[in-house]
């Protein structure tokens, strides 16, 4: 495979963005049928939805199953820098060759059926094809948006979880919390093992439970405070809120063990939880000064992030470098972080959806008297370092796009063109 092959693949995927975001399943189902159902190759499929915590929960589940000796596949979204981040087998990103081969199979199928697939539909089908080629034991699919009509719902998971529900993506899922909960509960199917987590608003739990029962799930587990308290030992992901995600993951593991007919012991669970890694979730990018990046981009996640800062660096002066997308509730995202931080640097990612720094700064000034502006992340980090000296800490948050740029700047991570990022 040549660099040109990979570039052509990226161009095809970027071109599919013109079809926007269409929450339907018919196109994906038609392609899966013509591809002879590659999604059925894994012995078990797991689907994880939720407003917040679905990425962390998915990562915990994969890490535990891998520690138990199973060959795992993990499909997540969005990526921070590289398309390959979305596709992992046995804990490693798929190669460029595997991605190109999967893309060609999907493109040929879509052409044969005369279907215009969206960006996310193409990637989801690529995951099914690539994971089948690797003959994985278990495939874990993180929902992209919502649940009922998300492309991952065409893959027919036997185990499904909703980590929790909060307000986000109202333009697609509905303005009210119960509307959003019903959309996310759409991942539940008759005969499934279903799990409802604690990483959301309590008022949504009753809706999730009612929907799961109405859909005829085979079993239903509600993660409660006792389950969270029972999570022992260290976690590979920082923050007290990760105990809730770990408890949800352990409930998913119980369901997987029952479906697979094999025990998943305490050692594998402990090793999997402790060794789990997920870029962009309270991730330390630098130690001198301390720079932490987190992709929190909705009010519920921002509040959890603000609460976690004291655990990371007790007593530190925090300088928050924030960038938020225009389609988010920017004021509610900024407020808890502005109240916690000693100073705010408002900036913008290179993404086309980024809110302008001056507009973000105006919102931040309603919660903080120490607000600065910077035109881009490079300038924002330079300013934050000056403000943090000599013993302060820096937080980069508000947007996964901004976190991806921070990883590129501070870690030298390679990446694909910015336009290859999923609009979600």
C-alpha cells in the first residue's frame, strides 16, 4: 500500500461529509447484507451509548476482556488526530493497509448499491469489515450519536449499555432530557443483556429502564452506588467520576461472561481497570508545568472535570485554556471551569465549528474576572505558561478538537488532515 492509496481513502471519506449526518439504518443494513454480514464474525458484540462516559466505559470493557485473554476489537469516535484511533484490535490501532482494504470493500459495496453513505456510516462499515478480517472474539462499538438510529445499531449487539444521559446534541436528539433518553435507549433490543449506568442525570434513569423493559431485553442491570463503591484498586483513567464508568464496565463484563460462557476472573478485571488508557481524558501531556487535557464538551462533563482538578494537583493554581464548538452550550460548559480555575484563556481550535475566542471570552467573564484571549492554541499555551508560573497547572478542555491539537503540539503525535474529523 502506498501513501497515495491512503490519501485517496482520506479524500473519499472527507468527500462523504457532504452528505451530512443522517440518522437512519437502512443504508448500513443493505451494505452489511451485501458484504455477507461481517459484523457476525465476532462471537460477541457489545454496544455502549451515553452522553458522557461511553468512551471510558468502552475502553475499560476492552481492557478487561483483553486481560482475560480474548482477542478484542474496539470502535470509537471521534478521533483526536488519526482515523486509525477509531479502530483497534488487541489494544493497537489498525494499520493503514487494513484501513485502505476495508474502505475499498465498503466503497465497492456502496457503489454497487448506488448508495451515498455518510462519513460515519462508511467508518462503521469499515470497522465491521476490518474486525471480521482479524477474526476477533469480541467487538465493542461505541455509539457515535444517540443510539436508536446510530449506524452502530445496525450491527446487532448482544450486550448493550447506556452509561447515562445528560443534555447534549439537542438539535438531533430532542430538547428534553426524556427525549434524549429515549433515543439513547434505542440501543436496547429484545433478548439482549442491558445495563444502565450512573454517569448521567438521575431523572433519565427511569426512562431508560422503562424503555429497556418495553423493548423486551432478556436481563437488565442498574448500576447503583453500591456497585460504584465496590470498584476496588487503581484505575488507569483519572478522576473520581471514572469509578462510575468502571462500575458500568464491570456490569458489562458480567454480561459478556454469561454470554460467552466463560469466567472473567478478578485478576483480569483488576489488571484491565488499572492498565486502561484513553487519550484526551484527564490526560497528562506535560509535567513541568503540569498540562492536562480533557475532551469535556457539555455541561455535565465540564462539571465532573472541574470537580476532578483538586485530585490531580491539590492546591495548584489552574489556568484553563478553553475552546468550545459553536453548536455546544458554551456558557454552561465554561461556567464550572471558570469558577474553578484561577484564570481562563479563551481560544479556538482550527475546526470550522469553533466558537471565536472573543465570543468565548465574553461568556467566561460572566463567571470569572480573570479572562484572557488567544487566537490559537499555540499562543494560548504560551500565555497559560506565563500565567501559571512558577507552580501552576494548565488545563486544556472544552473540545476534542482542541485536545487533539494539544496532543500534536506537546507530544508530537502524527495526524491526518483536520478535515478528516467526524462532524460529531
